[in-house]
């Protein structure tokens, strides 16, 4: 059987541009985009003009920079809503919340970032986190993100550190790669990761991986105000999280 060949290459080139823009935290100029996707500026501009026309890309006219457009939201919302992982995990996370009335997140990796796939707000608490479904956060400064980073080998970690600046979001954000590598090694041993006010001040998070047959499929976390994160309470939550983790993984690969 002959290998199937793509019908033209414009869509493939457009996908490269969209993939590149998806990893950027701010708008990017034409020249930089062209260099990143290894195309001429004229070809890149023609594709960007088409993506602008259909709303997949937006343009800042004053700064002449490009970023992902609003038309992609309808596709991403459908993905988040119908995700197999979400459909399997959310019922179990809802059970977890019956015994742990804190903010619970479900996340997946997207390139060099963590994306929130689902969020369960506490029922009786008055303190809420700023996170939203579909929003991205850095891997290094979040508990779930560290879970994914802990699955990287040395070469992957070197590439990650060469591409991602370790910017401080709070006074407690780990910006030293050697300290972060030490923490990642502990996570590999315990399968538990923490975010101790590293992404948001006064917020403490505990995360665990959701493993498939070969890889980490996703992660989930329990977040709480820092003042509630006593060792006794954290230990109780970890016990409940392990039970939820086992139930989710049993459904993913029965």
C-alpha cells in the first residue's frame, strides 16, 4: 500500500505557524515567525493574511505583531468539553470534592505549558483562584506542571530550560534550574508535586499524575489557601487524592 500524501502543503505550513504562535506569551512579528517556521517572509505573510481573514490569527496593527485569534476558541471549547480524559476524570474528582472542599483542577500539557482542562470550585469556601478552563500556565511554577516536567529525561529538560526563562511570579517561584531539577527528582520518587505560593501568593497546591499504560495522560491538583495547608491536612488530602487517582487510572486502562 502506498503511503498517503498530503493534498498540498499550505495547511501544513499554516499549522506550523499556529503551533508556533500557541507557544508565545505575547504577539510576535512577521520576521520572527518566518524564521521560526523556516519560510520566507512573503510566504509567511500570505498565510497569515488568510488566517487573519478567517479569524484564526489576530494582528496588533500598532505593534505589527500576530497572535492566535478568537475563531480558535470554538474548537478548543469543543475539545475541552469532549475530552476523554475529562469525561473519565471529572466524575471521580467530583467524588473527591465531597470529602475535600477545595479547588480541584484537571490539567494536560500543551507544548511547554500546562492547560487547565477542568476546574471544580469549592462549595462552602469563599476564597477562589484566578485559574480558568482553557488558560495556560508555565510548567515550572505549577504543581501539575512539575508533574509533567518530572517525566522529562535529561535531554528534554535541557531543551526546556534553553527555551523557557524561569521568570518569578511570586517571591517563592523557583527560578534556579538546579533547585528545580532536585525537586523534580523528588517528584519522580513520590509521584506528588507541590506549588507553595509559586504561581499565586497565599495559594498552596498538591498535584498527582494520571498515568496511562505508557505515559502520563494528565494531572490533577487540590489547591487551598496557604493558611489551611498544615501538614496534617495535607496528609489527609494526599490520602484522598491517591484514592481518586486509583479510580481514574482504573477507568483509563481497566
